[in-house]
C-alpha cells in the first residue's frame, strides 16, 4: 500500500478556506481530455486538497486514514488501483470508504494500460453517492500523477490568495457529509485543518465540548491546560497561550441560540491568524452549533434569514441547500414590528403556519428582537390580507401596538435586505404619516424616506413642498379643509364614506368640503397626476406637525 497526501502548505497566505469545486478542476489543462463516468451530482462539491492512493485493503483506510470514524472530506483522490487491478470488489470497497470518509471524487489513471477497464459497479457507486468518478484518457502510458497534482495544488493556492470563504465552504462540506457525520465536531475538524490550528469549543467554565488539534498529538497537553484552569484577562481576544509557550491563543464568545453561552478557542503556532479569519471561524462555529448542535440546541433556520438580511450570498446559498429552500422563489418580506420579543418567539411557528395559508414557500425567525418572514409570491391579495389580519390579532394579545410591514415584489435577496433596512429607518415616520394604519406596504416606507429627505434639505424646501396644501387654509374654513384633504388622501384611500367615519361627520359634509378643496386647487382631489404632488405635501405636513409638537 502507498498513500501520498499532498498537503496544503499555504499557511499565512491561505489560512483561508477554498471555494474550488470538482467542476472547476475539470477545466484544468491536465484534465481537459478526462471524462466524468459517474457521480455528476457531486460536481459542485468543494475540493480542498489532492491525494494519491494505491491501496488493496479497505480496512487500512478505516484504521489508519479515517480513524474513529472521523470525517475530514473534500479531497480529490488519484489512483490506478495498481494493487488490485483485477479485484473489482476491493476497488468498490475502497471507493465506498473514500466516499464515506468525505472525499469528493476519484481520478482513475492507466485504464487500458494496467487497469483493464472500469467496471459498471464503480460507476453505479459513484452515481448513488454523488462521488465524482473521472477517467483519464484510456490507453495513455505517458500520463503522470504529478501533472494533475501541480494543476490542482496551484488552483487551490490561487483561490486561497484571493478568496476568504471559510463559512460558506465548511457549510458546504458538512452539509454534503453523510447525515451521521453532520455534527459540530465534523465542522471543527474541518476548521482545524483549514486554519492549521487547534480548535476548542467549551463552556464558560472551560469544560471542553469539542476538541480538534493541529498538529495531532497535542490533545493531552491542551486538555490538561483547560483542566488545570485558565486565568485569562477579560476582554482580550488574542493572548500568548499559557500552556503552549510558542502558540497564540484566540478567544471568541459564541452567541448561539442556546441557554448556555459557549466559547471558541483557537490555538495557533507559527504565523498568526488575521482578525478576519478569527471572526469567520467564530461565525462558522455559531452557525454549525445552531444547525447541527442538536445535543446542545435546536436547528436554527434564522441563520438563513440572517444571511439574507446581511446580504451574504455565499453563506445564503449554502444554508438554502441545507434547508432545501428555493431562494430564487422568495419575493416577499413580512416584518411584525413592535411585538414583544419573548411572545414573538413562542408564537413564531404559529405565525409561519398562518403565512403558509397564502404562500407556498414560507420561513422565518425572530431576528434582532422581531419576527421576520420570507415568502414566495402569495396566491391572492384576499388570502394575504386575511392572514395578515390574523397575525395582527394574535400579536395584539401581548403587543397592542404591533404593526406588520409587507414588502412585496422583491426580485432578489439584495432587495430583501434593502427593504428590511428601509423599514428599520423609516417605520416611525410612516406611522406618523399614516397614524391609523396597522399594515404597511413597502411603498409607504419609500414615501416616508422621500419625505424625510425633503425635510432634511431645509425649512425653505419643506415649506415650498407644502405650499399647495396650505393654500387650503386661506380658503375661509381654517384647518377644516386641510385636515379633510389629509384624511381623504392618507387615511381613507379616497373614500368619502371612510373619511366621514374617521372625522365623525356626515357624508354630505365631506362631499361639500371636497368640492371646496377642488374649487380652491383647480382640480378634483384624487385626479392623477395632479394629486400626486398634493399627496406628498400631506405626508410632509404630518411629519412637520410631528416635529413641531
């Protein structure tokens, strides 16, 4: 048996995660004439390194290469099955073990030279496990492993120089692992290998929950260091490691969705870690604890919501794959604002069940204290309005002042983030402009933003904007016409009946006032496009009135 692993010696330049896929390496010069025989479903898997394998006995892989059922993954493996060229069963057993160990594919050399042919059983295994089986040109005696090794290593090296995608890549690799290997421990093993440092996840009392070491053989030393108690200065992120004199120790709190807070320690010898890599390591750990730390917490789909609202496309796509959600189908964002955070957490699943009555794809979570839901385009406006009414009714039991903001027609997740930020910045102004509303639309957030911008340009600009509206005050009825125009436009959607009910007046009185307003303005209130300017004037007037109060 001969196993040669080509290590990633890009420390200090790479401590960065890779994003090279099997599909990418198939474009390399040394693979241009190669054929994919099976496992095409794994072409998007990430490749982190390349190894050469010539083994006859698969049990050796279990005992020496993947001990204690550990899962590292993401290697592409080169072989010619030179020690078992006529033993198809051993070829299959080796291939299965490689797939179970997390390797992403196998490149077969010397088919038709030493290996007589590729058995259909190997192709079937590749297809069943999405394990990419690549065959180099058959009958070619001159092919050399070193050409492919050099190409792949250089490709990964270049990617590591230009890209830092630790979170996305480890999420991709863990989510593609067998279900029993989708654990926090697996993620930390990968993190350990990527950063070339030891990784410790522990409680605030320094009780170790997960430990992965780099280099191997320092487990007892690290365990003893934590067992003997650590006396660390508060607030320090990077300090000399007290039990490994040549190493730096990085400490980061992990604010996962758990009753008990956690701490992440990175112990690094040699080249120090950058702040960005430490932050990405903490982000990766938090997400993996939330998703796969079932023994410590629950599956947290809000990590996907967080990725959308923070506009992190790589992380978002990886999480969407994990949760089997079609992100491209998301076109709405609903926010339940002003709701009690504790009550909102309890009611979140009930809220989602209601939302599913009007849209095919619905998910959400409590994000930064308020419920946020993402939806595909609802089936009908009637269903949507009914569901939002029921959501408000439920929220009113604990939060009478809660409102819903519905942001619809969002073409992509970048627009979702924009709508979220627009709501945070302008909801209070929108409430001032529309004091009787409890369901707001994205257009009303945009109106509030435009009005606030106009006011910020100075008093003269604001007065100029409201001149058409304040002309009504000089018509002889004082503020009656002004208030009626504002209520008719902003509160009652141009309904005479609703305006009369809101102002506690007879419909004929409202009709009379609307006629007086039309006579003064020179056009009928509600006629477009003339009324557009007056609509903005009414909104700015209410914001100015609020400021004066």
